[in-house]
C-alpha cells in the first residue's frame, strides 16, 4: 500500500522510474535516495516502515500483568513437600544464605508454609492448577506455563520496572513502546500501545506512567492510558463550542506552525507531537465505538462474567483488550493491582482469583473462537514470586509470603508459544532445577514471536545503542511451537 501511494503521488511506478534513469549504478543509487521505500532493505528502513526482521508468529500482544506478585505456590507450582513439612524451618542448605527483603531479614526462623488450597492435574500436560483457578484449568491446553522465571530485583518498584522496560531504573522505553517503534500500528485510527488499569480486593502496589513511557524514543510511541470514566481517553473530546470542523481547522493551522518550527530547529519531537494531535483527532471517532461494551452479545457477557459491564474492572478491561487487539492495537497492557500477599494471603488471593480467573480464561476462549488466538500472544504474570516460608506468624489457616525473585510462574497462550509446562523448581519451590528463564530471555522470546531480533531492535541514545534486553537475553526455543 505504501508503494502504491508513492507511485500515485509521484506519477510513476518502479518500472517507469528505472526506465527513465537507466539501469546503471548511478540511476539505482539516485532512485534509492529519492524513493527509499522502493529499494531500501536495511534493518533501520525495515523498522521505519513497520516490517519485522523475519516472519512473525504473533501480530499483537495482550499482557495481563498481575501487579504485586501472585503466589506461584498457591496457584501453579504444587509442592506437597511444603504440606508435609508445614511449620518446620526451611533448611539452610536450601536457602544458602540468599538475599532477603527488609521485611523478613530479622526473622530467626523461616517456617515452611504449605498451601491450604487443593491442586489437581488438568489437560494433556497434566499441569497442576489450584482450586482457586477453575476457569483457567479449563483452558490449560492452550497455556504454556513457565514455572522457572527468575529476576534479580527483590522489591516491587525495580522488579515491576524491570519487567516492563528491561531495566530496574526509569527513563527507558517500555515493551509496548519498543513494539510501537519497531512495528507501528495496524490501525491508523488507534495507537499501537494502549494501557488499562484495574484494582482488586487485595493489598495493592502502585503503578505509574513510567511503566508505559516512551523513554528516549519519540513520544508518539508512549502508551495511551484508557480510564473507566465517561471519557476513556482524557482530553480527547472537543471543548465546548468547538465542533469537528473547527478542530480540523485548528489542527491544520497548528501543523503549519509546527512545520515552520521544525524547519528552524529540526527537533523530531515537533513532528511526533503533530502525529499525536492527528491520532487524537482520528480517535474521536474510533474510541467511543470500541469502548462501548453494552452492544456485546449475551453469550460474551456470560463468558467474561457480569463484572465486564462495569467499566474499570478486570473483566471489563479483558473484554476491552480483546476489542482493541481485534481492531489492530499492537500491544495492550493491562495492570491489575492487589496481589501483594505479605499477610492474610489465603483470603486476599481468593478474592484476587475471583476477580481475575474467569475473565482471563474468557479472553483465551474469546480469541480462540474468533480465530485470533494463533496471532495474538497473551501473557499472564507478575514481577516476581512468593516465598515458601511464612512472613510473620504461621497458623494452619493463615500465612503470608514475602518477595521471592529466584523462581516464580507465569503463563502465555497463543501467538506461537508451545502449550504445556516449561521449567521446574525443587521440592521446596525455592530454587530452579531445570530450564531457567530470565527476564531478558523472556523479552527476547516475546520479541522473537513478533518477528523481531532483540539484538537488532535498538536505538542510539547518548552515544550508545540501547535495546529492551540491554546486553543480555536469549530466545528460549523450548517455549516456541
């Protein structure tokens, strides 16, 4: 389509252009300068035109981020040894003096806490799933459950930032921004990167705009946050007394002024701002229709649950994520807060699963029945895991778990991943004993599924080429179908 547009605009096609200039080296070189899209095939040019490095397995991503760190030991990583040794001290040979948070560093003992919830095996892989997630258990054959994730960060802010940006500090582009930069949007009327927020019944950890920041990339690539109010995207509607025609005239005048500024200063951020204004103008038509969930058929409402009709809930955001993805949004990031189970974990995690289990499974089912799951990568997981020992007092029916970065579980579905269970932890659920997956490996694999080489997707800033995976990361072939 882009080449056709260029041919129409210039009144010539490739054959006529080459005929008029001749087939010499000089003519070809001049042609590549005048119309780079006709000849260009460098990596940077491919990225600029939204082309992947190689054939992708997925076209878009929905990331269901469970903020606060769900307890893998109560959901996906069944450890009968913890039940048998409930209340006994964690052997020093298992912990090996590893790093603790300030919340448990003062404890003299580390009493093991077996999960009070029942586990059963499901699907062809006979994957262990907790009774807290009956809906997820029904779609287990579509899931790739990774039990061997690990990270270095041991506190929420750096761990969350690390998962979203590939660095524990701020001012780095998020995953969605990198994908927007690398692949662009499939729909000119919607941004490539959208953000949805919800909050559950448990202890919450905050989320903040640096998690969907464009960092040093053009601001056009930052995530667009949707809210649950009357105006899903702030400042999108025309002010009182201004209609669509008036807004069009205003944007045209503003673009002309910005064009003069760009000619004088050459700042690419000026053109990025113009692009954002134009996107907002086009979104005035597309967003209200997409965010209206009242027209969804009854069977879809039943699938996601009644909460999906309440804006801002996890269920509503899962349904909205499907609609955004279906309409060409490249990366939909959903943050659900409330998983920080330092105390009273059984009660809190039960509430969180009630909020999220049905809608997460519904999203998989919905995408699958629409024929979209194969090209949509769905990710579910938090920033780290939870300890096998109790933080604070331990009773038979109550326990809390501290932060545990050494091993935890996430799942992925669709988008070219291989269903089943990947990785293994020891009998105590404390250390990884098979197929470890670091955060950088996770990022490299996700980019690979989207047709991007994580080492080639980079941006030069302050004299250095940065990338999502920093200077590490390997594609985990065992996760790919």
